[in-house]
C-alpha cells in the first residue's frame, strides 16, 4: 500500500499505509490523525480537510482538480497557499507513495 505522511501544524509526523484508491482524507480519519476533520465526509462541501502539499510533491499531485474544489478552498479557516488542496480530492495511487501533506493550524 502507498504510504502517506501527515505533518501536523506542530510538526508531529504520522506515517500511514493507505489503500490504493482511497483518498488522503479518509486515510487520516480512519486512523485518527488529528488536524483533518472531514466534516462533510468527502462530499466537497466543507473545506475542513484542507492541507498543504509538501513542495516536493506539488507537481506530482497537481493543483485543485475542479472548479468546485477551488470554490471550496475559498472557505478554509487557514490561509490558502499555492499548494493548498482538499485531501478528500486526492486519491491515493502508487505514484503518490511517500506523499507528504502538512495540516494547517486550524480547520475552523
């Protein structure tokens, strides 16, 4: 299984093997990773799964995949940066093995 590395705002690091095809948000929620809330369950309706893609991964992950994700990013509690994404919109693939995501200070 591909590994995803979640970095909390305080620097705490959690490395998890996430099933291929699952999204990065569910990987965090199913494993109790704090910092990703996913209030809407991945329906692209809340922006509480906002993260910052590590600079080493931004090209491989790419930018927001839809206008809906761009619109939802306007509702984040933390600053939106060029590497901002919603983790519910990032599918885990073998190509993303080792992906590093940084959580913002707050989701609300």
